[in-house]
C-alpha cells in the first residue's frame, strides 16, 4: 500500500509541476500592497513611520519587493526600469487617491474627516488599490496587478479590473458589490453606489481585446444596483442613473434614467391570488 501511495504521489507531483509556471505568491502581493498603501497613507500603515528617513526606507523596500515579484515576467535587465517606473507613478497615485478621498468626504454626510475616509472607507481602499494596480498595468507587467485587484476585492467587496480607466475624484458610497470591467472608462467626479455593475454584454472569449464595457461621462451619478452594459454604451455627462436600472444603450448628457415600479397594500385576511406568488 505504501509503495502504491508513493507512486501515486510521484505521478501527481510530475503532473502538477508540468501544468504551469510558478506564480507570485498571494502573500507576497499582499505584502507589496500593504507596503505601498501604508507608505502613501499613514492611516493605513501597519506601523507608522518614525520619520521621513524611515518612510523613504519603507518605500524603497516596496520597490525591491516589486522587483522580486516582476523578475520572472520581465527579465533581469528590465527589472530596474519597471521598478523605477512604479516609483515615478507613486506621486500621481497619491494625488489622485487623495482626490477620491475628498470626493467621498464631500459626498457622504456620515463622513466626519479625511482621516476617517482613508482609514475606514472600503471605497477609498478599493480606489487606492486600483490606482496602484492600474499604474502597474500600464507598465505592462502581467498578473501582479490582477492579483492586487483581487486582494482589494477580497478586502473591500469592490471588484475593479486593473485595466479600467478612471478619472479624477471618484466617490464610491458604501461600495459593496460594485463591479467595474477591464475596458470601462469613467470620467471625472463620478459617484457610484453599492451594487453597480459596469459590465460587458458578452463574455465570449473572442471579445478579448475589444472595448466591452461602458463609458461613463463626467459628473454622472449611478445609484444602487444599477447595471450598465456594453462597450458601445455611453452615459452622457451630468446624467443620473436610478437604482436597479438595467441599461444597454447610450443616453445623452443630462439624462435622468429610472424605472417605474408599483406595489399593493391590502389586508392579508382577504386571501391571496396567483399574482402574489410570482417570483
């Protein structure tokens, strides 16, 4: 029995090793994300930096962590170039993320301070993580930005593909269940509520590499659980999309899109009819 088990394990080992290449470990990507976000935003640091020199050291540690992660994909000669590309992008990520935080603070009456938004709001965490992942995506590094996006998804409940292009001052209110697809384009000063989906009309593999997700204009508000689908779908600037709307076609600027609904109130002791059981 022992020999049989050993033979089976040996065969399984060969099968596993032949099935793919080593990937960056998720815990290494989590470490990188924590290093970067904690370095840019002290409110989210595991331990606060002692001074400017300590913060510089931590950010340089993050650069080296990133280099170790990308080395299998970009080759030894390009590691330094890609690593410095990330460092050059960090001031832009920091500035844009602070704009997101200010938009959340301005848009949510329950938010009492910028520190609270940065430390406690999942919408801010999702966007700061996305802006980092998007910067790495633009460096044409495979897999790492996708793993960063999934880490942010698991922590915030908000799923943003690193390829999505998002403008300034995005306000995500609550945020749980938001999905933003790879080729979505979002303008400036947009506000999204929980459960919003910016998705594709088709998930056929043949559509890879095409514009599959919608374009959202500046200052658009999309309320809870609305679904906007399709690469040709454009929501014009200053539009409002109501809750639970299902939209697959473009609307002009300044539109108000909502669905009508009805309900009945009656005493339960009068009995039920067939319509009461429609699900």
